[in-house]
C-alpha cells in the first residue's frame, strides 16, 4: 500500500481516538448538535479504523512468517511458508478493502431522492418516451423494494408525459439513481410514421437528493409566490374538488414547482417546498463544484442535465451508455426494469475512477 495512503490512515486513527475522548466530555454531551455530528463521524471512522487494525495484524503475521522461513527446521519452514501465503492473501484483501473505504462518498448517497423526467426534442414521441422511462424506473424501484410517489405530472395527449416528478424512498436511493441524471435519447419508428422512418427524440432526467429539513437550504418566504389551483386528472375520486393543488415560484431564480397529488393543500405545499429546496440545493452544489469538474475528469454521475448519457435504439434492440462506452443488446429487459445491467458497470467504473484519484492524491 502507498505511503501516502498509510499516512492518511494514521491520521484517521488519530481523529478516531480524539473523538472518543471528546464524546466523553461534558461540554460535548451538553451540545446535542455537536454530539450528533461527532457520533456520526465516529461511526464512519470506526469501520475504517477496525479494517486498518486488521490489515496491520495481517502485516505482522506476514513478517513473523517470513522470519521463520530461515529456520533450520524443515517442518517449521514448511509451516511458515503456508502461513506466509495465507498472510499475503489477507494483506491484499484488507488493502483493497481499505482503499474502497477511503473513497470519497457523497454525503447524500443514503438519502431519498426526487426524479424529474422532462420531454425534450421530438414532440409527442419525446413525451411517449418520457412515459417509457418512468415505467422503466417504476419497475426497477419495485425490484429494489423502494417506494415511488408521484409528485406532479403534465401528461401528453398522445400518451406519456411532458414532465413528471416523483419521489423515491429507499436506503441508498440517491446514491444509485443519481447516475441516471442526464440526457436520454431514443431512436425508433413512431406509431404514427407511415413510411417506417426512424425518428430520434430525447428526454432529460434530473435526480436530486431529498435534503433533510435540518440541512435544507434556507428560503426567504418573501421570495416565494404561492398559487393554489384545482388539480387536474383522469376523473373519479382522485381529482380534487377544491383548490388544493399548489404552485410555488421562487422569484429570485424563477424556479417553479407544482404539486397536486395529495388531497390536502397543506401536504401539497410541504411536498412542493421539499422539491423546491432540493432544486435550489442542487443548483447551489453544481455552482460550487463547477471549478472542480473543470479540473478533473468525471466519467459518471456528473449530474450535467445537458449531457447525453444513454441511447435506446429500438430497431437494433440495443442500449448504449456513452459514459463508459457500454452497449447491451437487451433493450426490452432494461425497459422492463433490469437497470442493474447498466448501473453495475457504471458503479464499477465510478469506483475505479475514484481509486485512481486516490492513488494520485497527496492527501
């Protein structure tokens, strides 16, 4: 393992031991905000520190076994050879585990998230494709045992959605779904195309973490314009009979959020505010990270809304992810929710990219 990585690990052990002392002090115990923050940091460090200590134990075993390789007794040398080989395997394993644990993790990865699908170029065909994407995500979410809740939608006359926003609740939802942010393109023959020509349409997918209320960006109520209106829908009991739908406009940025899925105006307002905070937070994060993104390569999860990340080609039955040059000829299975076939390789590529950055870092 690189000396710089070992130095980083020694620093983390020192911090871990420092927090142990701090958590026992009356000053920290009386400050619940700081106590919770330190407890969270301690739990995160503990996994790394325990793995590091196991790695150091394997190193000690390897050194002890290698010393016995020079023993005069053949039986001891044979035993030392076996122990040395086993210790080498463990050293390599724990070394890899430690490097993975040291990878920078997005603090939002474990959060719930919002997904917004917006039809782009292609008119009605783009809206139909937006519906296909939403169905694909819905099926994938079912396989993960997560919960999907529609927030707002604007349907198209020919089917699908001009825009739809939904909330995804589940452990690690944002950490996985964030890789879907970007431009999605479809190539197929529309049902209305009489000459069988292939058309290209596009949709934009944006995935935003649901920011916990305690960490949410502060919004001045004076900057908000709130409108109520009657929810639209397919009819029946789902349609609100009162003006319970909410539209919130953030005047400084022009950001508009609507929510009409709940029957309670209060619930719709709370949901709309949560989406608004997520959008504003994402905008702020993108602005803060712009310089970093310019300085180093980012293969995946850039979150760039304009970036074309994937193409779905119906005539050839293929799906291509342009970030990692991956092409799969299993379009139907992927559209039926088998996103793991795409997300698995993307996660591995992201991990490899971060490991490269870790090895190049001076800490």
